[in-house]
């Protein structure tokens, strides 16, 4: 079988637990995707889960036997199955998580195989609830949901809104399997020094800009750049997985729609729209990350009709104006304590590039500047890895080329440290 050796899931042991929600029909897709990414996957199904999705399908797709409730009471097993599974798994994913299983977990009940595994596990657990909107909004369910987020290694994936199997339109849809896979990759993309508390960004509000801007030339053409939005969106999701509330202002993206789940999104096209949206959101955020690739020029006036090809050269040789520096404007407007991380795509040799980057950081007034060279093979735009230097006041740190998800966590760690230092200064 072909597997993705570049994925952080490669060679990792993942337990996928399925409880009794109709969303269980989507779990085989998740299992298949995890296996293709190179993870060793094993499934566990509650009795209600087994009534909704076939354990045989899960066994086939995971290339592993699927555990059922009755397996816990096997007289030939030398050790309890729930302990074996909890110790085997480097990551447990509960998808879907039903209201009943959530209730048992939040209350510390070990009633059943899944409930026992959830209490016995010391590793991270991704929780993807799914249920009818009224059930999801019930105060008891909300209380239980908040309760499990207090547990040290839980990655909570809020249900999304849409048409439910009960024909109601509202909250309660299980996170998309693509999103659950991204959360799993994120767990394994954090370094060995990752804090015990998975939700270390809980209570922090992050504002991220991502993707390119487009400046209209005429009815058919625009000026833009190669940015896919991947770096900014992955950073936004990595922060969300760590408990942050994230607002994302983004240009036209070249990414799966599901990657925007759980973010408060404002789509924009031009630099002027990006600037207005960011200024509106800035006062309510604690940290700003400017990963958007803003087009440098805009037309003084765009043409309403499509310009004939023959006139283009003449018409485009004038009538351009420079787009104002959004990052400098925003750093000037920030309130004390708000942190700003800027991105700078540069080219050239290392020394020259670092000199340029440091003067850019000072000129723009941001606390941290991630400098990524975009003229080197195998790094930079799109789904390529990324790396470069992170510059701060009086220091610079080389960040070797890695996946954009790992880089996102390194940047979040640096921001978190800076926040801690700033808080310590205020306290002393
Ligand atoms: C057809 C059907 C669909 C269901 N869908 C859901 C659901 O989406 N979410 C949920 O929490 N419970 C749902 N339930 C109810 C649960 O299956 C029931 O509460 C069960 O006790 C859950 O047990 P478990 O958590 O051990 O799997 C559904 C029940 C049926 C019969």
C-alpha cells in the first residue's frame, strides 16, 4: 500500500473510537485517510456505534481487527483490553462522540470499553462530537463539553453547522474527516517539548490574515501573487487546536473548504478590504499574525470592461499606485500588550536577506518577523515545506525547513513565550 512518509502521522499508533451517532457513517473515510497517511490504526466501536456503522468495514479499512464491547470481557486476555488499548495508542480520536459517551467521560465513568479507555489513556484525545442541534445546545451537554476541555490533553473539535440527518439545519455536524485528520497531524507536529496542557492557547484571541489579495485591472484580469493561504490557515488551525479563538481574514484561497472549519472567517479580495476587516477585528484580539501576501500595487481606477489585448501594454504602463503598508499601519494602532507577528518573503543570500529582514521588522514595528526565502528549491509557496529565520528584538533564530504545520507550532510557541515574558514584566 502507498503511504505518505512525509506526513507526521507516518508510523504513529492511532486508536479511532466510534460511538452512537449517525455521523459514524463518515468515520470509515477518516480511518482510510489516516491509513493512507501511514498511521497504524485500530478501531473500537460502542454497541450503538456498531448499529450505525459496520465494524467489518472499519476492520478492513484499518487493516486491524475492530474491538467491540464484548471484547472487554474476554476470559483469555491476560491484561484488561481497555488498559492495553489506552497504552498502545499514541493518539485517540473519538469520532463521532455521542452525548452519552461525552457524559460518561466528563463525569469520570468507566462504564463500557470506550469509557474505560478514555479514563485510562494518558495520551492526547481528539474529541469530535455530533448530535442534533437541540441536544448539542442542551445545558447538560454544554457543561460536559466544557468539562472535558479542562482535561489536560484534549483537542476539542467543535461540531459545524449544516443540514443534519434529522432534517434540522443547525449546529451538530461532526467535524469533517479532513479536519479531524488535520488535527491528528497537528498533534504529531508539535515538538517533544510540547506542554502537557494541549489547550495552552485557551482564552487567547488570535487574528490571522492569510492568502493573496487581488487588485482588479479590468472585468477579466487582476494583479495577485502565488500565495495559497496555506501557511496562515494552518497557523490559524494550529492555534484553534490549542484552544485559541481565531478570527481569519483571508483572500482567495487554494485550499480544501473544510480547512476553514471552526474559524471566524471574513473573506476579502483587495488590500483595501483586507485592511478594513483587520482594523475592525484588531481591538478584540490579543495577537495579530499577518501571513497574507498583499499585492504591492493597485489600479488608480479599474476598467469596467475587458481591455482588448492590443491596448493592454499601453494601458498598464501607467495608472498604478502603491498599496499602503498594512502591517505598519496595524502595529501603530495596536494597544499595549497586543503582539504582532509579521511574515516577509525575501530572496537573496543569507546575510543580505537577514539585513533586509531586520530593517523591515524595525520599520514595520512588529515583535516577531518570520522571514521565508522564496527563491530556494522545495520551500515556500503552496503545499511545499517552509523555513527561514524568526527575528525578534536583538535576536534571530534559524528555523530549518519543515512542514507548515510544524512551523506553525514553532511560531505559536515563540509568541506564547513572548506573551509570558511580557506578562512577567507587568507583574514585576
Ligand atoms: C439512528 C440513531 C441516531 C442517533 N444519533 C445520535 C447522534 O447523532 N448523537 C448522539 O449523541 N446520539 C445519537 N443517538 C443516540 C445514541 O445512539 C444513544 O444515546 C446511545 O446510548 C449512545 O451510546 P454510546 O455513546 O455508548 O455509543 C442516535 C440513536 C439512533 C437510534
